[in-house]
C-alpha cells in the first residue's frame, strides 16, 4: 500500500461530515494520482509554491507602508488563518489538509493596499471587483503563465466563498455546497484579522486598549491570546457534535456555529473595528494616496493594454489580473514612474513600532 492510500484510509476515520480526498469532485483537467500525497495535499503544495503566494509578503493587510517590523502583512495574515483553521478542523475531526489548502489560497487575488485597493478597483470596474472571485481566477487562469493550478473543486469552492458581509455572517443562510472545512476557513479569517488588526491599530496609535468596549472584553478577553483562545474554544465546544468522536450525538448538524454570547461579542468587535479602524483608514491621507495609485494604474493600462502580457486580454481582464497581483511596493514605484507625485502621502509611515 503506498503512502497516499494509507492517508486515505486514515481519512475514513474522520467525521462523517468531513470532506474525504478520495471522494473529491475532482479537477477540471483530470490528472494521475500522486503516490505520496492526497489530492488536497497536492493543492496545498501548489498554492504554497505559487508566485501569487510569494507576493503576499509585500501586500498590505490594513495599514499602508508602516515603518515598524511587526505590522501584519497579507502573508502573515494568511498563515494565521491557516493555523487557526487547522486547529479547528483537527479538533472537530475534519479534513485538516483541505482547510489548510483553502486558507493558504483564500487571499491570492487580493489587491495591493488591502481593502482600500479592493474598494477602489470595485468602483473603477463596471462589473465590480471582489477579491475572493479574483483569488479563484488567480488559481484557475493566472498562475503558471495562464495555465492555472488545476485545483480540486472543494478547494476552489472554499476560496471563492470565504468573504463575509458586514454584520452577522453566521446566519442560518448557509452558502450552498460549502464544506465544513470551507466554513471553518471563512470563520478563521475573521478570528485572525479582528485580533491582529486590533494589535496593529494599537501600534499605529489609532486605538488604545482601554477604548475597546467593556462588554466585548468581558466575553472575549483583554489580550490577543485570550480573545483567540475564547473564539477557538467556543467554536470547538459549540460544534463538537459533528466530530464523530462520540456515538451518542445527533450528527445532522452541518453548519459551523458559535454560541450566542460569543458570536454577539465577535460581531460587536467587528462592528467596532469597521467604525474605528477600517472605515477611517479609507479616508486617511495614506488611504487617499492608495486610491489615487490604483486609479492611475487602471487608467494608464486601459489606454496602453499592450504593455501588459498578451494573455487574458479579453474584456480587460488582463488589467485586473495585473493590478490585483501587484505588491504595494511595485504599485507605488510603477505609479510614481507614470505620474510623478501621485504617491505623495503613501510613505509617511506610522512611527516606530512597539
């Protein structure tokens, strides 16, 4: 029995609701199986070795061009999401390899300058822009010189469905067909960014710890570690009936949920962060500079499409692929070369890190 068969046999002991690599819906282009790795493990490795994944280290999470070394980047965010998702799927006896592959790939299509860059592209494009859809497009059509990574359906489904609306996203209206592992990545994304963005807001001087509402602190905790511990433990305890570890439970629950008390506190924290951090950053000096940069790049390549690689020129998609794939640094340098002075205000930084 080769190693892949051994792992696939172990997967049979996962929760009845876990995704099994041997039962994958498959790839768009069929491939021979690997002797060492399951299909989900192969997807994880393909994402990890992609150029888009490498570029995440120079993409903004929230705060643009910070001078401190400890601010979160899109890459460190992705690794934190992966770690939280792996912890949850392991604890709930689900497929850890699938959750890791989705988590590592979920932000591959994100723009430079974080959600500010995404918001500007969304306004510029007639059809709008959503980074989750661009992440799927990146793994399907952009990577490997347009050939794509040919990932399994389950990983692609988790990537394209990871985004969340404002407000309570853990409603009873579950996304059709999304796996439990995909749901866990979707939640892990919020658990990660709410906590590390809060830390960055403290570093930037945008918030102080005593400004967090007391009702949030009382439930989630007063430190980064306590808040993540509260959220992760609550998710495990609330959903333990899907794990398959016990024989005396009803295994019909197929949506990941949180307890009402902890979910309310998390939603309140999310609303607080939108009001005090995310939305103010949109209209900050750096935020306005980031919007100008994205607009200059978009308008320039609309007029000069031949300066982009010839692949994917249909419907202007090459422009979207090119701009969304840029790192912050590359976007700044290129925009400045095209329109000197447009980057004014982008590199003021946030002072010395703490």
